[in-house]
C-alpha cells in the first residue's frame, strides 16, 4: 500500500524493494517515508468525482468492505474487528508478556484486555490435566475462533436467474422516474433521489444473497 501511494523514498514500483540488498555490515535496511505521506490516513476516502482523497475512509465504508470480505470467504456470522482482536490477544498471551502484547494490540490496561479481549471458553483442557494425558486444545481453539462460523463452499454470488429477477424489480423503474422528474434546480432533492436509486439495488442484492446462502 505504501508503494502504491508512493509514500516510501526511492521506491516507485513494487519491483523496487526486491532489488534492494542489506549491506554486509548491517542487519537491516531502514526505509524512509516522504514527509508528505506521514500525516495521511492509510485507508482513505474515495469518490467518483475526485478518486482517492486525503480524507479518512468512513467507518461505514470500511465495515461494508469487511463484511463483504467475510462473506466471500464463506463466513455466515456477523463478526467484528473486536472479535478478531480478542482471538489475537489470546494467541499473543501464550507467547508474550502484557507489555509486549500492549505494543501489538495498542491496549496497555490489563483490566480492559481481561474484560474485552479474553475469549469466554476456557483455555484449559481440564480432563487431560486431571487424567495426566497429553493435552489437545484443538476443540478449545475451535470454539474460541471464527472457525465454527465458516461454511465451506458457501456461495458468494447469486445465480443468474435471481440476478435477472432483481434487475426487473418495478421499484427500480419507479426510482429512476423519480430522478428524472425532480427539478435540477432542487439540488438536495435530486441528490436524495439519486442516492436512493443507487442504494436500493445494492440492499436488495445483499438481502437476496443472504437469503440464498441460508437456503
């Protein structure tokens, strides 16, 4: 992402870093950012008129992308960044100290981590410990992760005949007529009509896909 943004000094295309070599007397190669890139948000807002801007991406846009990515990966659940951070916190706790974990999760207060980032399922395989057997945490990891929500083979696209039905929705034609009938002098009403026309098919398609997946 930094290279696409041309944020790194001396790196213009993806092939540039691959040609770099760490000097023999060093164990790292320090990368320098252009000063103009230091205060830019990593995820930025994009508009049809101006392309990528320097404004932060709205949370609603990020959430839509996040949900779509999960759905395309075969997850039926409505998970959250919080749930992923919680699972990450559990894994990090197995290997690192609270201080090191706070550097990674940007949350130093152990009370917050204990209340918010600790999974409900116990990490202890009690039966194995009681019987003196070797531990097996696979079932614990299963219930603490998103794996239980994964549906192998879950379709992420609608069949053609359902897509065709959605395109012939009478309300779309009604909304198109509304846009044409609004006076161009009434910019607010025209903007609202166009927004409703753009959002309605997306909402219908999202709900139809969810219904198809559940069936």
